[in-house]
C-alpha cells in the first residue's frame, strides 16, 4: 500500500516534469522559427534597399521613395525592387500600378 502510493507520486512527478520539458521544447521551437522569419525578413529588406541604392547610383534610375514603393521593397525585397526597375525601364510608374 505504501509502496503503491510512493510509486504513484513518482509517476505523477515524472509526468509533470515530462510535460514541462515538452512545453519548453515547443516554446523554443516556435521561438526559433519566429526568430528565423524575422532575420529572413530583415535580410530581405536590407538586400532590397541595397539593390535600390545601386539602381539609383549606378544605373541612374530614380525612385520617389514613396510609401507604396518602400512597402513593396519591405514585403518582397529583391523581387520587389527588380519589378520596380523593370517597370521604370518600361516607362511605367510603380505608383500607377499600386
């Protein structure tokens, strides 16, 4: 009887520790995923801004740096800047599309 109650308390503590460890693991995995997404987003924005600067200084394509253009760079990064460059070379304003 005493042995049974001792084993039950050890089992209860064991399951509690296992549950806490699983919760910590899940939180760390989700936190790592969020961190990875944020770092990827920041890198995408920085590369887009660098390409925009190169397009302005080297290629001579001028941009107005309006809110829609900066939002498209922030959301799409390099593809967004590439699309804006192609639109400018084609004579279409990015603001006319947005």
